[in-house]
């Protein structure tokens, strides 16, 4: 669904030109995709090994597997003793990390050019032969680490309500219902065997792309990548089933009782998966309505009238669905009156498109932010990897931005009419002592 | 590596209809879920390649100039990405010991953006149309403003930025509203365990009259008026020394006329006075905040001030003690014991003092174990010294970090501004990197002996007193002060 050719009107835009990269792409015999982009701005090389697997591949009763597994990837493999992954990279002057999302998992390394070969070796060894080096002790330690990660989220006023929001927005059997980190019970209950089966199914060369960005010479890097990553045995790439995520039916009012500084209100809708023709307009709508000073909800609820202590919006789109969320916070006052103000702005956009200037403002910022996200090698490597994961092409950066630049005020109006309907979730988050401030008629929700 | 292939693993799959594994032998069923036996293929024996040792990164040298009013300019030409970033810093003239100007300055920073010629909304709208990422703010040491735009829009962006700095508008109602928001935030501080802990860290470290101590109270904030904000903003812009950092797809010849036209008047001659140094003596605070399953732990010791010859060795020391995943505290508390998601380590350097800080969050019922393990790591380092290998790794991590720290225009401009605030330039930073590369184990051990001694350790532990006090006592941690989060929140 992604545009592959830029509209003629956008040709010659220096921002799009800067985003038009032509990385070298090669698919190895075992199915692994190599994406190499030379960039000699600094003596740094960044790798990002992206796998098409995330917490959406977990299952109810066995949540958190994808994320816990990510932690185990650092604990040793056939030719890398426990602890050596980090130590060897540190000796080379390199650092590493990883992240697990709902749909993707990525492993990153950044260091001087001399560390590249080691990075490729390490990634190949854990992709090919992780179970040979993993110990039960490492698994138990990482259970503790991940449990602490979840407890940290539970302590955070910004993170913990999101657990409740996603649980209330998505059906129990939908992969976006449960948290990436998993439930405490599942973190502690998953067996080593289950984790190894997870590895065997998802961590195969045909389900991964290695991106290398930075100060290297392509032919030499290709030779090293072929030698190390090409040695990993081929396995059949997995199927990733799509899960239906129809819009909510009716208005759902929920409340999550938790000690909070300010009471929080969320209005949330299910929208479209990534790559959908409405994705760009929904993103721009979220910025247009509550993207900072000079935007309607910010001005009316925060700056001109102190009706809230904070307000914002986001649109997010994943492989299996999307969500549009407007949030506001309030200090010791009822939350329901805020809904009326938010609805008034939504009605305004549904009834008449925003002005071209309103859209231009958002688009201009969007361009700058897109360029900024590519400034450092690590971010660029991640971005190229996500292009491959989301759109099966490593050079989507310019065509992806072009989708946004093509959005019209009428598109913004249309997506507001289509998706921001009365079929929505209204979630109040506040302490039990302030229960009277919740939106009336809300049923309690408990995060999984 | 022979013999590895003979390992057998079992795998229970929760949802086999969706999660089909690769072909394997079904050996048993457990509660209706098939359990599979994975036959591991032999792993080839492979040698890890030996990387070439990293070199000390060469930091880019900026082009330098001075505007007619005295503001210094440093420009880093980075043509690859069509963005230009401009960051203006104006150092506080003198040192404000009084609370009110300090609070007025902080509040003024929050409200900057409205000008005498444009409403805040109009200002934001014009910046948006340029595609500008911009911000203005005031800290205890400087007024700063930055903007980043696609190349070609830099002149309009600098003009707007200059207007925000030199012609700010502060009105009664907006000032009151912002002060009230801050006041409410301040009033509810005790509800949040992390904010309570941050405040305790601050109060346990800085003496009552020190300008870095967090003392704003709702009463102080209520007394602030728009005229206080106007006065402090005017004074800083008129008297403070100024610096402009530029990074991006532009060159000095192109930028100088723009900067001169809009920022040429900046640059006072009143130097910045340093915050005073102070003595630190060891203490342990327990902050009582129940209702969470976690506890927050911080361990602080004195550290080098800016310009201290031990700074580089101390940075290496903290790197190997509480830096990356290979550091001692990370390895012991996270990787070996699974006690925490992560450990933070920092060398905080001020004009006349410094602080080494290690902090972590742990499950409440393992707090005493974590404190004992943390202290044990410091004691062991003092008793046994450090290894050549860990010193080398810590140095390399610092050098990589320095290179990464100027990767983006924002980072580069911020780095230039930070150096200028300390009267330094890129050459000084480059020199410090060379010094780090040459740090020896003996120098690290000397720094450890100087800073990590038991007598200077300040510990702050925040969590449920009922759950923690006895366990800490049992672990040999004597608590000097117990304070509730609510009382701490009200303390000046």
C-alpha cells in the first residue's frame, strides 16, 4: 500500500532528496536480508538486526515471552560464553541494546568501524546457535530483571495507565490487549523449553534483516556479513497470521483506580493498521488537534483556560490495527466536563476541514522531525530496518514522508468523520479516594 | 565446543494452532499442550574476530567568530542533512542567592514565547510554518533558546528566536496560572515515589542555603508577579555574557550576517559567579512512602569539581563501577542477582563541587540485599583495586560516548554551549579525551580512595518504612534520618 513513486509535485524537495537513500540490499541463501548504507559523517558503525516478531506473537496465559526472550539473547551462545557478549563489545569500544515492540524486535550495536566484524559474528552466533550457550541460571536472573522492569512501569504515572488503556481498548484475545513485558505470572511461569520453541520458530534467517549504517566499505562489509550471517542454517520462515480488529461497537466507559498525582482521562478509538491509506491523515490529525501551543485543544484546555494540567493526542498504527487517543489530566476536578470540550473540537473538524495553513503547520514540523530522526547512525539503522519490516523495502523513507505531504485538509476531515466516532473508549484513571471524579457509569478495569 | 549438540530441550507451546513450531518430535503432552523435544544440531566451532583497538575520536573543530555586542559564535558545518540548528545561551550575570529571582527565572523560562509583538499562539504558528523545532527556557545558570529548521529558513527562525529573548511578554493572568500549576505539582510531589526520592536526594546533599537546593514552596510561588519575571529576564539579557552555537547545513559566511542582524546586540559583560562549595558528611536517609512494591536507592559520594585533575580518572572509575552492562554494579546487581532492571551511574560536576551518584530501583523485599551488595562493591573496589581490563573497557566506553555525544545537530550545539559555560572549547574537550585514554589503573585506584570512602557516603532509600527499617538494620545499615514523603515535600 506504500507509495513507491513520489508524486511529481514533490520532486526536488530537498528534504525528500535527503531521505532518498539507496542502500545496498542482498538476500543471503539462508533467507536473511542484508541492508548496507555507507555514511562517513563520523567514524561510527551502527547495526540493527530486526526480527519480524513482537509481543503480538505471545498468547494469553503466555504473555511476555517475546520480551523475556530478547533479554536472553545477551546471555551467551555456542561460541560466546555467558557475559562475553557485552564484554567483547566493550573491549571493542562498542555498546549494544535491544527493544521489543508489539510487532518487531531489534538488536542494536554501535561502535567504531573496527567493531563491525565482531558485531556480525556475535549476531550470527546467537541467531544460529543460541540454545547451545544459554543456562538455566541466566534465565532465572533475567526473570528477576524483567520483573523489576514491569514493577518500574507499575510505579510510573505515565506507563501504568497505558496498561489499563490497551487492556480496555482491545479484546482479551487480541495481541495488543496484553503488555509487551507480560504479566508477572507469565514472566515467572514460562519455561525454558517454551522460550526455546519461541526462538526456534521466530529467530530464523528468513525472518530477519541486518542493517549496517556508517563508516565502512560496502564490499568488505558484505563479505564479512556473508561469512558470518550466511553460515547460519536455513530454516523455514514462519507465517504471521493477521488478526481482525474491528472498530469498537458503542461507547465503553471504564475506570482504573490507582494512586495518581492528577486524574487522567483518555478517549480512545480503534483505527487502521500501518500502511493503510488513512494512516498519515490520522497522524496529522493528532498533531493538528493537540500538538502544542497554537493547536485547539492545547489552547482551549491548557493555555487560555486552565481546565487541565496537561493535554495531548497520539495516533499509532501497528501491523494488526491502530489506535487514536486523546488524553487530558486534571487536578482534583471531575473528568466528565472535559469530554464536552474535546467533543466540540472533534465536531468542528468533522463538520468543516481544517484550513490549509493548519495542515501546512503540522506538515512543516513533520518534515523537520523526520529529518532529525535520521541524524545519528543508530536511528537511521533502526529506520531502515523498520522500512523492511513494515513495507518489505529498505528505502521507504522518502516515499513514507511523501504520503504525509500528500494529505489534504479534506483527508483530515474525512478520517475524523470515519474513525473518531461515538464508538470509543472513555477511560478515567484516578485514585480510589477520588472515585467521584470519574466519568459516571464507568466499569472498573484492571491491567493484565 | 564439542558435546554441546547433545543437549536436549523441551518446549511447551501454549497455542499450537497458531504457534506451529518447526518439524520436531512430539514426546509428550502436558495438560493438553504438546511438549516438543528439540534436537539441537551441532554448533560449529568458530573463533570470534579480534577487533582493532578503537582510536580516540577526533571531535570536529568549529569555526569561531564574535558578534558586535560581544556574543561569541561557534559553527559546526555539517552539510549532509539539510537542517540548521541555532542555540543561544546567556549566562546568569552574577549569582542570585535570593530565592525569588531564581523562581522568577524558572517561571519566565516556562512562559517565554509570547512577545510584545506577537501572542504566544501567533509565535508558535509562525515557528510551525517554518518547520521549527524550538524551545526557550531558563535554568539556574543560563537563559537558553534553540531552534532547528530545514536549511533555507534559518534567518526567519533566528529573527523569531531573538524576539522571544529580547522582547518577551509576561502578563498577570498567565503568570498566576503558571505559578498555580507549579504550586499544585509541588504540593502533590509526595504522592510519587520517584519525585519524593529525587527531592530527598537533593535535600540530603545540598545545604539549606545552597542555590541548588529545591526550596520552592506554594507560598513562594503565590508571591510571584509578572513584574518579577520581566525584571529578571531583562537583566539576564542585558548583562549576561552570550554565546551562539550553530550546527548544520550552513557556513559561517552565510550565518554571520543573520546572527549579527538579529543577535548582534547580545552580550553583556557581567561574568557568572560560581555556586559555593560545601562540606559533605556521610548520612543515611530513609524516606517513608508506602503503597508501592518497589524501593528507590541512591548512593552518593563527593566527586571532582570542574577543573579537578582527577576528573578523567573519576569518570573511568564510575564507568567501571556503575557504567555499561559490563560494569561491576550492573554485573552483580542486575546480571547475577536479577535485583534491578538497571543501575544509573553519574559523575556530576559543578563549579566548586562534584558528586558521584549511583541509583537503582528494586523490589521492596530485596532492598536490604541490594544496599548491602552495592556497598560491598564499593568496599571491594577499595580493598582490592581495579583490573587493567575493566579500566580499558571503561575508557573505551567513555570515548565512544564522546563521539556519539555530537552525532546530531542538537547534541553538537548543546555540547558547544555546555563547554562555553565552563569557559572551554572543543580543544579542551579533545584534550580531556586524550587524558581519559591515558588514565592508568593507579590513577583510578587513587580516585577511588579519594571519593568512595565510607565517611563520605550519603544514602537515600525511599519505600515503605515498615517493610524496610528492620531489614536495613539487620543488614547493618544504620539510618540517621527517617522522614515521611509528605513531610519532606513540605520541607524547605
